[in-house]
C-alpha cells in the first residue's frame, strides 16, 4: 500500500463529568418525622407531584388556631366598623365630643390593623404547612432515597434528588498551560471507556477564571446523547486542530521491545525485499495510525502477512505487478 496523507486531528483527552442543566437536591425546609414516601428511586415524576410528606399535624393545629384568632379579630373589626359609623353620626349631630370620636377612630384603626396582621400570619402559617409536603420542582427522574419512613429530618437532611435527564453538558477542565488555545467552537468528541465515540459536540462556554483547586479552566459542551446520565464520568477528546499527516493501516504496524515498526518495500532492480522501518505513530484515525515520524508519502508499506516477515526477506507483490499491494512471502 502506498503511504498517503489524511486529515489527522491534534487532540488531548480529559476526564469529563456529565451534568444536567436542571438538577435539584431535595432538602426539607422544616423539621419532623417522615410519614409518607410516595415515590421510589428511578421513578419519573411530573412537576408538582408529591414525593414525600413530613408529619404536618403540629403545623395543622397551628393553622387552625390562627384561623380562630383571625375570626376573633374579624368580629372585633366589624364591631368597631359599626361603632365608628355611629360615632361619626353622633359627632355630626353635636352629641359627642371630638375626643370621643378620635378614640373611636383609634379603636377602629387598631382593630383593622390587627385583623390584617392576623390574615398575614394565617397565610404565612398555611404556606409553612405546604413545606411539610415535598413536591417535584419539574419533570424528572428521582435519584437515590437515603431516608426511610419514620426518620426525623431537618433542613440539613438530603431526601433525594430530581434530575431532568436532558439538556446535559460535559464539564471539562483544561490545564492552564492550554489557556491560550481554549476558545468557544473547539470540537469535542465524547468517548466511552473503550474509546468508542458517543457524540461529537463543541465547546460553548469558557470560564473566565481558573479553578483554584484543580488549576484548570472549566469549559462546557452540550451533550444530547440519551445514553448518558447526570454525574456520569466520560472521556472528552478536545480537538485543537486538524492537519494532513501520513497514515498507515493498523495491521501494518508491529511492536518489538517497545519500538514501533512497519515493513516497507525495498526495490532492488525489480526484486522486492521487506525492510523493517522504525516509525513513530500517533492516535488512530479510523482503522489507520497517524505517522508522526519515520515515513513519507509515496513510500510503500506491507499490509498483510506481517507476522511472518523478517528484515531483508524477499517478497512478491500480489499479482506480481510492481506498485500493487505487496504481501509477505515465506522462503
């Protein structure tokens, strides 16, 4: 096979974390014992669906007591409203003094303020009662549920998580020495642990700051593959540039003692011999290796029977025609 060039990407591979743009950690806003767990891990839930209930009986009693107080304040407010109407008429007729009218006005204003304050308190207590019911903030999948029925929980207790497994992003930290090369639009290939490509994407966010702990620059790339999950670790291959380089088939490359070789064709007056040629190879491009050194375009390499070859062995091109793909031939 004649060596020729192909576009070869220059890339680096980093460990990346898949994160959902919508992921919620569910913590209670009140203390109490869990009385109901209405979902299980992995269940799909709708926005507003109730997930758990914390014992609301104490708060329900508080709400009922506040409702009763509100009714008392309302009765007093209505009574003072009638009284102020009467006092105004009596004052207009000259029967009572200005001081008596002012006292009636003050009593009416106080009862009105008390009643309105009682309404606000009752509404606040009813809202707090709602905190005893843990609801899903959006459509998503329930994560692990580390709590059990009857457990005492507080605002520091992790109840579960809800993840919307779409609008995912790959979080990649690029070393600071690459800072000058990082930019939006750089191509990224997401690969699994076996090196198989999952998705091609591109960087759409570059952090303006360096992470103190990791000494890296956070970049993000959107991911749409349904095969990935929130918080999953994958490999992200950032492609810095693409340039033409000689390539050879993977089957043409052999390794001995840590050195990489190919067998080239040595043409001596129409007779062909295998020549062991050390080469430096880079990443694979499909079924080929990129050649970083040791081969030039136009050279011929042997691509079959290489396991039987030794340096200097006579060979015969397939079909006997010069320039055809050669193969190994035993003596």
